[in-house]
C-alpha cells in the first residue's frame, strides 16, 4: 500500500515538473510572449461621413470683449434604490459687441470737417450659441439619462453663462474698449474731434 | 489515483486564476480615466474683430462598435467578432465657423485718406469656431442586449473627432474668398455714411506664390475658442 502511494506521489511530481518545463520551453520559444494572449476590444473610431455646408451668410458683428467661461452643472434623479447623478463642465466663449445690422441712418449725429459725433448701437451678446460641446467634460455620469435631460443640462449651462457674462460690468468694459477702438480708427481716417455715445436698450 | 487528479486539477486552476488576475489588472489600467481639474475659469479678452461671414456646417458623426476577441494564440493572430455584441450611434452635429477681420491690426499704414477718397487695406481674414452643438433630438442609437448604452463621455469623444475631421475637409480657399468679400461689403456702407465718396477696399495683394501658400496654411490653423 505504502509503495503504491509513494509511486503515485512520485508520478504526480514528475508530471508537474514536466508540465512546468514544457510551459517554460514554450514561453522561451515565443520570445517572452505568453502562449495565449486574448483581449476583448471595441471600436472607438468614427466613420468617414460627408460634411454639408448648410448655410453661408454675411453678418456684421463687431466684437469688443470675448469672455471664455466654463460652467459646472449637475442634476440628480431620485430613484427607488439609487439616485442617478450627472455632472458636466461646459465650455464656451461669449462675444460682446455691436451688431452692425442695427446701425440705422441716424447713427451719425453730426459731422463737420474733422469733427464727428456718433450714436452707436448698444453693446449686446452677439451670438446666442456659444458653447462648444466637443469640449464638454462629463464629470459624473451615473444611471440612465435621456437626450432630453441632457439637452436641459446644456440649456441650464447656457443660461448661467449668459447671465454671468452679460453683466453690467462686462458691458461697461466692452463699451470703453469699443470707444477706444472706434476713436482710434476714426483718428486714422482723419477725424480729430470725436464724440461717441451708446444707444440705450 | 483520485488524489493525483485533484492535484493536477488544482495546479491548473491555480495557474488559470493567476492568468485571469493578470489580464483583469491590465484591463483596469487601460480603462482608467484621467479626470482633469474642475476649476471654473473666466477669461476676459479685449479685442476688436469684425465678424463678416458665418458658415453653418452639418455633419453626422457615426460609430459602429462590435466587440471582438483579439490577440495571439501560439503565434496565430486571432480576430473574432463576438456575435450579438454590436451597438451603433449616429450623432448629428452643427458647427458654426465665423470669418473675421482683426481691426486692431489696422493702423495708418492700412488706411489712406485723401479728401473724400479712402483706401483701406484689410488684413487677412481669420476663422474661429464659435459653436459646436449636438442635435440631440435626432440622435439615433441602438445596442444589443449584452452591450451597455453609449455614455455621454463617449458621445463627446465622437463629437470631438467629428469636429476635427470637419476642419480637414472644408473648402478653405472658398471660405477665404467669401470672408474677404463680405468684410469689404460690411465696411463699405459705414465708410459711405462717414462721408467718403470714393472707397477702395483692398486685400493684401503683395503675396508671392510661396507666401500665399504659407498664408493658406495659417488659415487652416483656425482659432478654436
């Protein structure tokens, strides 16, 4: 009986040794690569699709202040077991300036020889679409979110950015800079006495 | 004999567990996401730019994703798609690019007046991406049972790639022409109102072929605000 157990143990040890030796040999044959290396991959590349230039139009926007801003917005949906939470950081650049399409015939109040008096349109936000969604950083995304809910987050960020950027303080900065820039241009054109004012909204 | 079997099976199981642990650790490091700082910034920049052209570009960014088993089995390349593991998405995006003239570059060398005659030499137009918007109402997506839905982070990555591919394929030469012509059209009535009777608006025409090519390359490097 003892002989039988001893023989079985010896055979087992020989088998393990042989197995390890074969494994080692195969590994060295494959120059360090493992015998089986498999992984599950997925495709994160986009496909080539055509682009469509849907509109080309002439505009007249004179920008005097550019405000680059970020906005962190988040939303929580109460669930039965867990709450869904989403937080995104949106990025956008808002332009404050004069929409030249609002220039009316009375924008030149008086003009005589080298003196001029102008009434300029008010400083406004030039474009309502200013967020670059390609730069959005999704900070937290837990649970399921519909496209409508995501759009609401975007609109929330847009509104907040707009409120912050279109402050009276920023409008004043833009007005001052507009005055300086337009005066400089008019001086280059030969005007020496310049008076500028802005129409109230 | 039974013990021998148990021993051999044990050795196999141990080696298999070790192997599995190694791959899962590898996967973890590959999929770890780097999160940037969340500090909110607000930067003000005084400028004087006349935006005279607006280009609205529409593109549908698509992705087809099928899980694949890839790798090597004894020096043989393996690339097997896993059945019923696909997901697809089509994201319509709208990009707004605007062509502008930097008026702060204008000085006495660019503006020449002679009585009621004025000559303005405009600097080269530049371009800025002012907005990238996902048309969320029209997003189409589907995923097989074993796949998770596309995350918002993934959608943003596709949009970013789509935005980059748009820049490469736009007819920039045409854009430069329209931007130049529109800048002149925008300035013309203003100069007229200021009392000038003879108005000449010129663009830089002193570019030789080599400089023009260089200049064209600069246009391609558009301002991504």
